[in-house]
């Protein structure tokens, strides 16, 4: 009898943990963000990581900003919730504006493949 792996086991098996970023090694959206399929829904890997660590996602209108500027990073300590305007302003200041950081709330519509 084989026990089905837990969500955490499945998720972390696709992460390469280093002293810096924790790189998502599974499938990626065309935007460069990690994707994972959970209960039939495709989700952003960094948001799943945040939710596993903190129990809930930031409120509507807020996004998780990668302080490391690495879209494949899922290390919770490299993510910080910010409102959309602050997020946009940060990317303008750092020269990463227009880098497709504007992933929609339901990114599952972008791709049918998943981790």
C-alpha cells in the first residue's frame, strides 16, 4: 500500500534549496513564475509557498513581491506582501517595470501544464 505524498512533500520535491533563493524546478508559466497544480487548479508556486508558511495569502489588492527579484524563488523569507501600486513603483525604481510581474489572479488560464 503506497501512501500518497502530501502537498508539502510534492511541492518541496520540486524546490532546490540553497543558502540564497529556493528555486522552483517544476513547470513555469510563460511569465517565468513557477506553477503547481493543486486540487485541479493551477497556482503560482511562490504563493503556495507563502500560504504553507503563513497560513493565508495577502488580502485582495495585494501581491507578493520577490525581494530577490527572482521569479522562480519560492523562499518565504524572500517574499513580502505589498499593495499593487507599491509593487509597480518598486519595479519602476529597479528598472524591472514591464517585466510581466502583473500575473492575473487566475493564472491557470495561461497554461494547462502543471507541476
